[in-house]
C-alpha cells in the first residue's frame, strides 16, 4: 500500500478508508472523516468525453480513487478553465465550465489523482460508456 502514502500524508483517516474501500465492498454513500474531511463512494456509467465539464473547488482537495472500471479525468489549470464557458457559477464549493483542452489521464482500478483547488478537472468521462465505482476524498485545502 506504499502507493497510497501521499494520501496518508493528506488525511490518515482518508488513507484508512482508501485501503478499506480497495479491499472490501463498501456501500455507496458519504463517509465522515477526521479534521473536516469527508468522502463518498459512487457507482455510475461514464459519459462521453465530449459531454464532460471541468469543475473546480476552492475549499477542498479532491483525491479520486478508482475502485472499479476505468475513467478518463481531464486536468487543466484553474486559469485555463476560466477561459471557457461557465455552466454553473461557484456555489457549495463547486463551479462548472465547458472548456477545451487539458491533459487527459486514463485511470484504472487502484489508480488515483490528487487535485488541489488550482487543478480544474473533468471526471466521469471515457471514450466508451464504462460502469464505474469511485471513492472521492474531500480534504479541506490548507493553503
């Protein structure tokens, strides 16, 4: 589990949940963690990459961990995202933009990305519809 040590540095309780979610069949839903962090596990089918929206958060770092399936997550700077078309203005720690470009990361079971508020990201997409299960840790951002 050395691969997940960066998660442990951000959130020891998030790391514990990650290990548990990778080795046990936990229910979909929200999980409360220490120090204002929380997590959720969700199952869904990816949408076409052309339908994807970039999102950004100001208060939380996201750690997105693939439990089942494979997903593409686009990543770009917040500055680049803001050049796109705003679809949902900032509210409840999320804003959504339709933006072109970004670096695409293909994540498979056990892979994860750590995304700070400076990293706009487009999760939940793939080139083909794929059944997914993912754990997302929401860790208060320490500037």
